[in-house]
C-alpha cells in the first residue's frame, strides 16, 4: 500500500473534482431552467407542443446517459459546423438530459397540488399567473425539495460517465493517475470514499427535507 | 449541415450482426443484474425491516455504501481492485479463467448497486404491512422466516411493483456502463459502427429505438406481473 500517490497527484485530482462540480452546476441550473420551460410546455393548452415535449422527455428518460453523451458528441460538431471539445458537448448533454428529469419532477409537483386549490384561488379573484405563483407553486416546491436533492445525488454520480468521452472529471483524473502509477487499489478506493462521503452527506439532507415536507 | 444519410448501413454485414449481438449482450447484462438485484434486494430489505438492531444496522450500511458510490466507480472496483485484494489463487482465476469476464463483472457490479435500491423499496413495502401482519402471522404459529416468505413478502411485493418497474428500467439503462470495461453491448456497438462508417445518426437512432423497445417490453412485462399478483384485488386498493 502506498497512499502517497494520492497526495502526489492532488492537483490533478482536485482539478477533476472541479470539472465534476461544473457538470453538476450546469446540469442543475441549466437543467432546471430548461426543465421548467419543458414542464410548462407539457402542461400547456397547446396540444402539439405538449405532445412533442412529452415525446422528448420519454425518449431521453428511456435511453442510457452514455448513449446521449455519444449522440451530442457526434451531433454538435455537425450542427455547429466546427469541432467542439468534450467539455462543451458534455455540458450540453447534461443540461438537456437533466432537463427531461427536472421537467417530470416539476410536472408531478404541480399536479400533486389538489385542483381545488386552483379553483379556490380563482374564486377569490386571482388570475392564472397569480394562482400559479401565489398558491400552486409554494405548495408544489415543498413537495419537490426531496426529489430535487435526490436528483442532485444521481446527477453527481452520473457525472462520472463523462469518462466515455475522455473528459477529465474526478473519476477520469483518477484513471489517469492509475495509468501513471499502477496503483489501482489506493486510487480507486480513495475515489470511492470521496464519492461516498459527498453523496451520503447530501442523502442525510434528503432525509431531513422529507421530514420537513411531511410536517 | 453536411451529412449524407444512409440507413442501409444498419442492415449491412457486419453492422447488423454487431447491433444484434449488442442487443443480446444488453439483454443478458440486464437480466443477470436484475436477478441478482432482486435476490440481494429482498434479502437486505428483509434484514433492514427486522426488529434486531444488528441485522438492520448491517443492512443499512450495505444500502448506504452501495447506493452512494457511482455505479461506474463500483464497476472499476470490481474489475481492477477486487482481483488484487483477494487471495492470489482466486485473483488469478478471475483475471485468467473466469468465463465472460466483462459480462460477469458488469452483472455483479450493477446487480449489487441495483440491489441496494431494490432493498429500499422492499423495506418500504414490508414496513407498510409489518406492524399489523407480523404479530398475526407469528400468532398463527408460523416461524419468522415463514411469516416473511408466506405473508409479508407476497403482500409487500404487490405494493411495490410500480417502483420496482422503474428500478428495472434504470438497471437496463445502467448496463451500458459495461462498455467501459470492454463489454460490447448495444451502446458500444452503435459507437463502433459510428467509428467505422461515420453514420452516427443512423446507428445511434437505431440504438435509441432498441432501448425504447426494450423499455416498453419491460414495462409491459411488469404490468402483466402486477395483474397476475394483484388479480382480483386490483379493483379495491
């Protein structure tokens, strides 16, 4: 056993973690913005739009993230007409992939608020937008928080899959270290412990927010 | 956009064969992982719901460890680390003689990961019926093991078919991570066809369609399971 290899390559590993964090950040922020738009489209009165968005969400949720990574890695340079790096295609993938999952979380959250609430709000004279903003959303958000935290854990775990497009996230950086040093036991164990600590920490928050949501 | 469409690559030799064998590997990895996940999930889920502190603590540790480490990291641990830390004779057997090493390792890694998620569903299902039914089952003279097997599991299973369906779909999609250790499943084959022919649209579209179909079939299968399990109870839940 020689754990010094981890300290020796701390910068490489730390840089990998920064890339992983960037992917999580983009996936969460970009994914929630696009996901909210998709959810509004799916709940809208425009049938065709709702149908097309529904199809997109279903397809994205049915295929492995690795396949979606390959899709965009291949397709984006063709669409934009210029070579793009792995980071650009990975960030795009995470935003558009996560959007489908956030869309369903938002939609389920909004639909979970009893319809009587909207009717009552309308009866008090609130408009559509006011009903959504002041009555439906505050209740929907409370129910969504545990699901959103859970999705954040899955998203963080999923960032390790960018290994397949050779983007140096935390796991891929560790892989590079193994390649340089032939120390798979120490390096992969370290990586596993780091992921475990972070994901377990967030999952404790999920437990708390679930209790809070039930109150 | 400058791209020449040619859907016929999908039916040409050897690409059609690659896709078919890829779909076969995906199905084999998914089925193997799912069987392992169900076995582990029911065992751990049952242990977690037992009133003994030690079994439930051990089962909790299993669940937290296996669901909080990314599956790809777990796959690397099984493939690169596990053969190195076990006794040399076993390690050499794994590295040299184990049949279908990529498929076997993928099944073990995904099965144990999915097992931790199934265990949570099983525990939730058992918890909803345990308080009332376990004492009743024991009072009729069943042993605890019989009470779980004959009373709690059958009823709990009926309540968790829907979450288990989504776990099954996650497991099928997860089988694609096997490509990182050289398993030539569906995603890997479609990628290989793209590399050989540059017809990425066609090959990825085909893989997407196959995943959609497998997902639909799996959902339909679980629907039938649900009907068979619930039977006449379906109406009054």
